[in-house]
């Protein structure tokens, strides 16, 4: 019988992972961490009543190392799903740091100190890859990690993932979660201006919370049975494959169809960001699917399921679109977290990050017929663009046909130069998890494994770990960063994005 510890079981993915894991006959105990907040009292009672002696509850903060030690003690597996996500992470940056950053540090330290050491599954995020558009919609593990400016959630998650990779755990896996479909999507996205951060041409690969939870079950099921080989000590992307691939424009249409609308009925194109978002279609998403066969839900079918479960949404079809627009979407458009509001109030830092300039923001079309959209084929055959075989991939700066263990020291030095720096190692024994010495363009020296750099996409833990967001300058010396940064930034942009006392600011280089 196996024992599993879990964080984040009050969230959408965590709830599914817990339910499905307890459906395995060989799971003797799941120990879950719930914060001491009063709202979790009812959940704790419900779980104990539902699962009895097969569940154990630890109350406390994930950032408390003593709490984490109690959580992981005598466990065979630890699944870390806890996260404070946008917009909560923007509204309460201390909560984001406590959970996404400090919580991961505390949990990883507890796992490392445990005897015997449990196997550790870390849920990371697609947000680490930053902004993509029609020029490079496909991405994969090893691509540059370029957290979007002012994205506190992604900034803290980047730190947490790097800490996990640098910790030298015996057995770990990092799973970068993509945009998640869940029953409360519509309700959760009509309370904040966050929805307008979604660029219309942003590639989004969705996956359901149900399939994400099923993936955790399948990992535990197959690994405990000795049925998988080569899974551990790697990073993966979680997605739904072709049936989950859309753009921001499609996503709005799918969601609004439930209430009888569409993006063009309810929005104007100039309300939405044109860059500084995040999203990818995963070129390598099939790796997890081949191992665990978890991709069942498609995005279109899932929206239909949401409509069936929330029949009240259908009433929107009988309300004139202008009324829904006026009483709901125009209110959200004016929300303090909305790009439209930033332009209106001349919040220069956020406007430049989101649109490129105040002038570019104000010049955006007021009419949909003038706005070029991937989903309408304005950049080529849309269905063909979503096929992996037609993907235009970023270079990682080395011969990827060779296993990492077969790379020469000269090849590692070339890969470092592609990132604007140097590999300082005098020898490489062929173990991609051994730490080598590196130096970035700014002269910061650091240690990282070959796997972390070449397969993780990580680089300097100082200048590539925002804030500040200094990628205008970094791109000028790093072809690795430049190849995707200039998809949405001009080469003559020379700005640094930063946070000062919680306020977004920009500074000119030099």
C-alpha cells in the first residue's frame, strides 16, 4: 500500500487529484495539507466523513517547514499543487510569495530531509514561458523562460521551480500546467479585469482539471506498479493536445456562446492586451500522454459540459447582447486590473508592457474587421498551424539529437554562448544532473546542472529571475532570448520593468 501527501487539494486540480487518487485500491493513505483558515474547517470535516481512515489532514501553512515535515513524514509520494494564482496573486503579492515561493522552499526542504525520501511531483506553470503569438505559437521544454512583466504569480513560480531543480532531490518530476478548464470558469472570470489580459492571438492549449487530476492518479498507479521507466528527474508540459488548442479569440467565443454571445458581440478589440500575456501550444505534450494516457477532454466538449451543469447561463440567450455588454463587460473593462483602464488613466508602465506604447494602444482598431486574427486565418491556414508537424520551433543552441550525456564540453560552451554567457567547467563527466559552473553576460557566476540549463530553459538566477524585468537589454546579447522576445518587442526598445512599493514602473536603460 502506498502513502501520498498532497498540497492544494482545495483547488480545482487538487480536488480532482485527491478524488481520483483515493480511487486506487493500493493507496492506503492520503495526507493533505489545509491552511488554518476557517473556510477549510467545513472541507476538513467533509473529507474525513467521505474517506474515513484513508485520509489524514494536517492544518497549517505550506510556508512553515515544521508543518511540511509533518506532512511528508513516512510518505512514498508528495504532490505539490498548492498555488496562489491571478488575480489573487496580483491583489495580494505577499500571499503569492508565501505560497508559490516560500511554500515550495519549505516543502522541498522537508522532502529532502525526510528518511526515506519520498518521490516529489512539482506542479509548475505555462506562465514561465511568457508571451507568445502567431510567430512562434508552439513551445516545448527547454525554451526560454521569460516571465511577463509584473506577473507576480509567474515570478514566484519561476523561483519555486528553480529551487526544486537545484535541490538535488533523489526522485522528482516537474509538470508545467497549462490553462485549466473547470466547472467554475465562467463565474471566476467575470469578477476582475484579468480576462482582458488575454491577447486575442495568444496560443492557448487547454486541459481540464479532471484530466489533470487523472494524470496524477495515472502517475501513482503506473509508477507504484513498476510500469514506467524514464519518467523521473524530468520536466514535462501538461496539455490536451490538438483538441485543446485555441487562441484567446476562440476561447472567448466558446465561453460566451453559453450565454448567446461571442467575442465580437461583447468586446471591442482595443480592450484587450496585444502582448505581455502567456500561453503556448505544446509541441512535446505527447510525452506525458504516451506514458500515462490521460488526455480525454477536448475544449469544445468541456464548454458544452459547463453549459449543462450551469443551466442558468442559458438565460443569457434571452437577454439582449447590448444589455449584457453594458451591465457586465463594460464594468469589467473599467476594472482597475483592466488594460482599458490603464490606457484611460495613462498608467504608462503597464500600457507599454501590454501594448508597446501609449500610441500603439490608442491606435488599436475599434472595428473587428480591421483586426488580424489567427483564428480567422489571417496569418495562414489555422488548422494547419495547430498541427505539431507544421511547428516552427525555437533553437536551444545545441544538437538536440544527441543525449545530454553525450554532449562535449565544447558543445556546452557553445550553448552557453547562445545564452550570452559562458560555461566555466573544465570537464564534463556526462551526468546531466551534475552541477557545473556558468557565467552570464553580466558576470554573475552560478552553478546549475546541464539538465536545468538545456532542458529546463533556466539561466542566470540573478538577472533572469525578475523583478526587475530586464529582457530588452538581455535580448541584445542572448540569441536564445532574442529569437522569441522580438516576436512582440522592437529591437530598439530599451526599458526595464520593475515593481516599487507594489507599483508598476519603467526605467530607460542606461
